[in-house]
């Protein structure tokens, strides 16, 4: 952040709490508080990142990375399973001759 904010820290905390708990759009909350909506959005985003809370309906970067790794592992296991199934079918066929 460049320079000192013209808004007190407690005001920013209260504004973020109001925005997060309200069912009103962020723009409306910002307008009612006399703050630019992008400023309020930045305060909310900064607070969420500091608290390691993913945005509503989203997943964190760590969870995304874990999902990628798990999906890759599932694909490997499915390939291994198919190989073993084919090998078992081949040997069963050979044993039946």
C-alpha cells in the first residue's frame, strides 16, 4: 500500500465485516459507507488472503494444487488397473488352452 490510508484501521475492519456479512451487493455497501467499491473489494480480498479464507464458492491455491496432484494420481492408477486387467485376461486365456 502506498502511503498512509485516509481511512482508520477500525473503519476498514468494520467495513470488511459488513461487506462479508451483508446480503447486499458490495457496490451498495461501499456506496452506503462512502467508499469506492474497488477500495472495499481490495480490503475484503486482503483480509481473506490474510486469514487464508478462500473467496466464497472458491477453493484456495493449495486446494487447487492438491486437486491437480490427486487427479494425476487417479489417472495413473486407472492406467495401472487397465494394464493389470488386460494382463489377467491374457494369462487366464493362456491357462485355458
